[in-house]
C-alpha cells in the first residue's frame, strides 16, 4: 500500500461505490474544457453527498496560468461553504494534480482526493512528488487513484492527438 492510501475500513465509509459517479461528473467538466479547446481536465468537490464546487481548465480562455480545474472548483466550494477550509470534502479530478493544485488542496485541508489518471509530467500526488502525503506539511490527504482511468486517459490522449493533427494541418497550409 502506498503512502496516503486509505485503509480498507476507511474506504468503506468513504463511499467507494460513489467514486465512479463523482468521477463521471468530473469527466463531464473535462468535456466542457475540451469544447473550449482547453486541456480536458475536470474537477468536482463533494460535501454531504452533493457537488459544492466544480471546475474545468480555463487557462487558455482566461490567459491565466492558475485557472486549473482544481483551483476553480476549490474557489467555488470555499465560497459555497463560506470557509477556506474544505473539511469533510472529497475532491475528484480527472488528472493527478500538479504542484500548484496539490498545494491548494493542502491549504484548503481537503481530506480526500480521488483522481482518474496519473500525470507523468507534472503529477504532484504520486508521480513526481508526493505533496499530499508529505508529513512535513501541516495537512495530508488520503488518495484514491485510477478511478475511471481508461476514460480519463483516453480523453486527454484524444485531445492531444487532435491538437497535433491541427498543428500539422496548419503547417501544411502555409
């Protein structure tokens, strides 16, 4: 078991059957990003059995490097709860969070993070760094990985294949 994994008894109270459902909501957010020609990453934050924050990448649309799906969802959830601390919440995101988003998750004190697929280039939960389980920080999170992994991974792969094809077509038209 990796650091940050949930123990089996905690996993049951964490609502394992709902992971698929809530990740589907995050995938729907990622679809919204793709429709805007944004990298298709989506996020929802669940509290008390309902989505209280949602977001999808808007970095290109807003020309804002901080407009990641997680950041937008965290802001919405904090506003909904009227608190910067998102205790008793679970964050669902289609791609493993980067260092910026993992830092925001720690600062928001989100106890549970569920992600769809690993990020070999910027993943900061497991892949490159383990920020959410680093005991030197003042908060750690429990992680569940690879929920609807194939869908999340395919969504990203298809987006980048399409982007490369469009760039090639653009170059051949010149």
